[in-house]
């Protein structure tokens, strides 16, 4: 069987325990190794990759995005659901809600965003996140009666630090809704690889300066942990549709 669907698990999503007959595989790529677990769900082979490693040891700016996406392409993956914990800049997008983002603003600084090392490729970015997968997610969320937003602009920062309130005000003025540290270059590389890619952003907090309290990684992990069951149900329903 070929693996057509993959889940990239972000913060708080480290195991594929919805899958059965899981085996681990090390994928060799020109960009180094990538690790994936492959299992079955309702008769379909599904790959699972923990973006930060299963012990959350890899920070966002050091994730080997190229190896991960190249590895998934080598497996034959056509569709990727990526999960992401995000801060919100938009008071309509509240903690524990899901957002199926449709645009990004890139504020990363030191990440390679292409597989192409010779020649020139200018990739169209009109729809960076796959419209078909986004509408599948919207249907799944509707059926499951989960609070969600069908579009949103994800601001990707370099991290690993959180933002200053001044940065958050600037991002909001520029049209950002959410802030996180991983969607770029993951979505860009997936597009270059011809993979249909969608992000399921889960709001874990209001961003710095909007939240009345100081932000900590623990807070993000705790809110994610409270809602990871819903996230799982959402992804599984979307895979079925
Ligand atoms: N900023 C950046 N990344 C995040 C945040 C945030 O507020 N929350 C979860 N990931």
C-alpha cells in the first residue's frame, strides 16, 4: 500500500495513537534523515511525523523541514494535515478554537525555503494552504460541532523566543491573525514538493500584550494537552472524508 496521507504533529501532538500496526521508519533524504511512523487507520496507510521530535527536543528554528517534507514525498504522500499551536492577535479567534489558515506572513530569518539548489524556481503562492483540504477540515469541524474559523493569516516568526507586544501590534496592523514559529518554510516546501498541505492551527493563548499575563511554553503545552483529544478527532474525521 502507498502512504498518501500524513499528519505532521506540532507542539502537544507527539504520538500517532489513533493508528494501528504502527512501525517506525528512518527516511534517508539528501537533507539528512527524517523519522516517521506509519500505521493504518480505517484501512488506509497514514504517516505520522512529530515536528519537534517525540520528546519535543527540536526547537522551531532547528527543525529539518527539508528532510521532513522530502521524506514524505519519497513515501508518496499527497496530502498533509499539519497541526500547530498558535497565539492569537485577533480577539475573534479565541483559545481552544481551530483556524484553517489560508495565508501567511513570513518573518523568519535563517531558514532555507527551497529544495532547489541550482537554477531558478519562482513558486506561485496565491493559495499556499490547500483549499481542498481546508474545506474538508471545515466540513469535519462542522460535523463535530467544534468552534473554528475557515480562514486566517498566520504570522511566522523565527523564534524560539516569543514576541514583544510591539511586534504583535505591528503584525496585527499588517493583517495577521495568528502567530507561530513553524508554518514557514514547511508549507512552502510542501508546495514545492507538489503536496497538498493544510494547517490546523489551534489557538493556545492571546499573544503578548493582548493577554493580560506573561506567556510561557508551559501554558501553550497545557492548553494543547486539554484540547488534543478534539484535535485528534478532527484530523481523523478529515481523513475519513
Ligand atoms: N507566539 C508564537 N508562537 C506561539 C504562540 C505565541 O504566542 N503560542 C503558541 N505558539
